[in-house]
């Protein structure tokens, strides 16, 4: 039994509960976990108690969590805040759905993560993307972070707000976007052009970020319509990908409001 999402973190749970696309929801919590959750979120007591739930002791909560981590073939990490939830897996989309959204639009903000593998980076980027109103996230099907409990906790509910598209051939998708009135911008430290905060034309934008250690793959980099970099002004010459993502989104996507 692994075809379910296991969500931890108070704010991540609250957003998942309010996502009408979530189904087969079940909550597990202690008395203190329930009390703390209702104090810190906008979910009402009546809404909360309408879901299928199980009230347990603190020890039992951790034991149940341990069993579910095992079902998902994950190393167990102590469940925080004395509450967690299970539900059907988050719906993801295919490239045909992506192309339908792009067709006829000039205001889409798309973010592509080329083999970003660290779950902390992936979740932090998704949270920032939600802050900047990104419409769609593209994630290659292989060598990318998974939607684990840690991912949901760090993303702090952002996963509920941005549709995710899993793609098998990222170069093929980038080529298609190039042909569909979409500016594809590869952020790379290996190019000379500095990323500038200039007004964008009436055009969909896809910002591409690369793997933590090696950056964007050559197969993707060479076909992007723009290749841009962040230029350091101090001694440190590189940034963590999640920090670079935040700066790039401010410069490239914030103007698409």
C-alpha cells in the first residue's frame, strides 16, 4: 500500500483539507494536536470534525506514522505537531494538458525544475513559486525529488495550489513551448548574459532551473530561447538552487502580474 500521500506539518495539512481535489482523507491526531491545529489554522472545528479521523495517544500516533512510512518505503521521521493525514495521491498532469493551457495564452508563468533532486530544495522552490503566482510546475519523471512527507511539510501547502506536470522528455517539451509563444529562460551560471529585471512582452514565460550540482542539462540548455545568469557582486560565486530560484522569480516572473 503506497499509492497515497502522507502529509505532515500543520499548514500543509490545512491547505490539503481545503483542496477540493483531495479525496479519501483521514486524519490522525492527539488531543493536543487537534487543539494546536485549530488554533493555528483557519479550518473550523466543524470542518475539521467532518473528516474521517482517529483520535489516538501520542505513542500510538508515532507508531501509526512509522507503519505508514514503512508502507511508502521511507525512513521514519518522528511526526511533528501530533497530527498527520493520509489521502489519495495528488493529481498530476501530462504534457497534453500543459499544451492546452499554453495554447492561446500570453500570461502563463511556468517553472521547470530540471532534475532538482533534493527534497528540501524542491519544496522550498515550490513554496516560493506559489508566492509568485506560478501557474504550472514542470518536473522530469526521473531523477527528481519525490512527494514525500518531508516535501509536503517544507512546501507548507504550496503543493495544493500549483498543478504539476511530469514530463518524460524535457528537451522535447521545451522545443514545443518555443513554438507556442513561450519564452524559455534557462538560468545558468555558465553563460555571460546577466539576468535583468526588464518588462516582458506579451508572451508566456517558462523559467528553467537545473540540478543542484551540475545545473541545467546540456540537452535542455542549448534549446532554450534565452540563457541568463545571476552575476555575483561579492566573494561567493554561486547560490543554492532554491535561493537562486527566488531571485530569478522576482526578476523574471514578478512582472507577469
